[in-house]
């Protein structure tokens, strides 16, 4: 973008100087630069068909819906011109808008078209080894707190008939930096969309290029802003982006424990059949 702006300004400068020879030369260069940018944008907007079943437990959570509401449907906080009243917005939506404000619109569209906000969770659910060590928060900051409260919650409820152990999984944007993790995850989600003209390796490269343009790169919270219980997997998943949001709201001391106990309660809904059977057909996850 900066290159194109500079070229436009220089072409205008040459036009004012009536330097037709150089103006035509740089005008041609400007057109070429604009064509290259448009071709790149078109490639980035390539929309692949994802496996809806695999994504259902991840993207049906309330937090995943908050991302869509805040970033795709538009800003929730604005001044009503006619009524002079301000529409209400949740803290999470306002925070998401702040975190996305510096991201190019094309990059943001690509992020959601390609479900980048779901890939770290899909890796943990469908690809990662079940015995893989788990850590929670940036540099494992909340690991001890999270694992302790999870163990206590399970011990407390075992006498009530909820005897099945549930896994506790942490989702990290940094996992997408490892192609050995990213590529099998993409095959799981988009496998039917790849062909000789467009391979999973090319897709992985495009995704990593985009993430590296985001503020914070692989640590950008939009990649991992989610927390939910998956009944199919028997697992609670919490992303680093969710912990970052809690910290921003002054909930660092109690937020992580709340997240685990809240999602554990959704597990109990299934284990103790404390909800309508029709609810299970619509979604296998709860937030």
C-alpha cells in the first residue's frame, strides 16, 4: 500500500512538471503494482469449503459468536444519530473491536473465511496427541491454577454420578507456527477442497504469512479467544486469547478458575442429564 501511494504521488508530481516521458513510465509501473495487489487480494479471498461437523463444537460457543458479532456484523457501540442514545455492547465485543482495529479489512476477512480463530482448537481436538503436555496462558502462566481447580472440581462431583474424567486442553496460536501441526489440522478441516491447483502446503503458507502480519503474530488473541466444553471429545478447551481478555478486565486472579468451573458445569449438564434432550441435537458444545 505504501509503495502504491508513493507511486501515485510521484506520478502526480511528474504530471505537474509536465514530464510526460517519465510520467508514462511510472504510470505503467503504478498500474502493474495495483494489478499485483489485486491479484494477491483475490488469492487471499479464496474461500475453501470447511468441514462443518468438525467445526461445530468450536464455533457454536458463545465466545465464537461474539467474535462474529463484533467483527463481521459491525461495531456494536455507536452513537444513534436519530435518537442520540448509545447502543450497548458487551465488554468482550468492545475488546475484540479494539484488538481488530489495526488489522487490514482484507486480512480480517481472510482470517474468518479460513476459520483461523478455530484452527488452534481444532488442532487440540483432532490432531494433537492425547498425552501431549498441557499449559495455559502465555508461557504457561495459569497452568498450576487451572489444573488445581480442575482436579478439585472433578473430585467434588464424583459422588454425584459424574464419574467420567474430562480432559483439560489449552489452545495456543503458536501451534500454527509449526507446519507439522498446521498442515494435518488443515487437512482435517479443509481436506476436500485441495487439488493439484491449490495444495494444503500453499494454504499453510498463506495462513502463516497472514498471521505474521497480525499485531503480535501467532500470539494475537483473535486466534484463541474461546472457551468451551466439547461433549464429543469429553474435553474443556480454553484459549490464550480468553485469558488475555480476562486480564484486561481486571479478572486475572479469579477469571481462570471461573472459566474451568463454568465449563465443568456444562459437562455436568450432560453427565447428569440436567437439560432437555432436544438441546443435545443442536450442538455438542457449551459455553
